């Protein structure tokens, strides 16, 4: 089911906002569970949820799962990028506070702007670039990451940023050629044949190991694993959907809203309380995101007025 959708920036921004709310909760679950379960097990659960929840839904909607060889090839690249990005982020969360890991990864919007301009030839105006820069300043005020303090794990979120910048650009290439639910379901069924055979490898790493499978010790842990799969799946579905309706360069500044959400989640679950400077940074970040929403709404209205033909004189 190949569809063609005109860009609708405000809808894309709202969908990206949903992504920015859900993913910090998913990361918090990964941080909690990462001390009990092997890394590979958590990643497999994410992909089982993707395939198990979204593939039946896509089929029920009449979506085509394999619309073309080109889409499947790019979906495989997208899946490999997703596996790499999730693996590195979950690894970073074993070492870093939630908000720190998210903040360090927020060099990604700048990478997105550069790639969007020079690879996809998307228009990146000075106001959007300025809003992105202001959002980055706010991010640095929320959490002041110290590479000297955390050591080499601080590099992991930087790698995540690069990987997910390419992930989002690949998604943008195929998002209008395949139903978004079908795309996520396809990612699940492409990822599992890559991940499951890795369970045959010997255990690697510390406690818990990176590779292995640990049965849930109680019902609470089981439900947390289920929640990890659901929140991650729904969050990335919203991100995929957002790219159907807005260019990646438009959505890049909106992702800064993930920072204040991560700060709130970190406070609620891990007792990480932002200091005064960080609270100011949250305000700056939100203001930057709201500026983008208002600007895109005004541009959409102006474009609609231009596109509406004048009534014939009579």
C-alpha cells in the first residue's frame, strides 16, 4: 500500500512530541532492568514487541508488509541501525544517569540538520538553525556532562546520536512508501533473525552479562519487561509517523523536548533533581520547541492561503 502524503509540519511535530515523552520512560525501564537482565535479552524483547504488536495490526489494516525490494532493503539498513543505536543506548544507561545519557546524545539534531541539507537537500533556514542552537544551549544547561567524570561511557551516547541521525534519514526515505505500522512490524521481523541466533554465543561481559537470557524473577519484573517492549515500540512508531508529515530538519529542534521529560523521569525514579541552572535550561528548551511549533503553524497557514485560488470575479 504505497501512499503519497503532503508534508503537514504541525502534525509531524505533535507526533514527534509523543515520541519525546515515551522514549525517556522506555530508557528508564531499560536502566532499571539493565541491572538484572542481559543486554541482548532486553533488545530481543523490544523487537518481539515490535513484531508481535504491530505486524498483526498492519495486516488487519490491509497494509502491504513488503511493498517493494527497495523498501525492504532500506528497512533492513534501518533495522541494523536501530539495533546498533538501542544496544549502545542501553549500554550507556548502565553507566550514566538517565538525563546525562540523553543530554550527551543531543548532538544528534545538529547531525540531522547537516545530513538533511546535504543528503536529502532539505531546506534549512537560519531561524530553524537558530532554534536548534538555542535548544542545544538549553540542553547543556539541564545537564552539564563531564567527560572527565564518567570516562569512556560518555562516548556511547555520541555514537547513539550518529547512528540515530542516519536511522531517521533512512526512515524519511521510505516513510511515504509504506504504512508506518507495517514499517515498524517489518523492522521487528527483520531484526529477530539477526538477534536470536546471538543467544547461542557464550555469555559475555559482567553481571548481568551482555549476552544471555535470564528468566524474570517475579511478576513485577515480567510486567516491566512487557512495558519496555510496549513503550519502545509505540515511541518509535510515533517517530516514524512524524517523518511522514514533516522534513527531518523541521523535527530536529523538537527532539530537545526529550531532555526535560528525561529530567522529570530521572527525578521521579532515580532521585536525580535538576539544579537551578538545569531548571532554567528546561525552560529554554521548552521555549525553543514551542517557537518551532508556532512558526511551523504560521508557515502552514500562509502556504494554505497562497495555495487557495481566488474566487472568480463575477
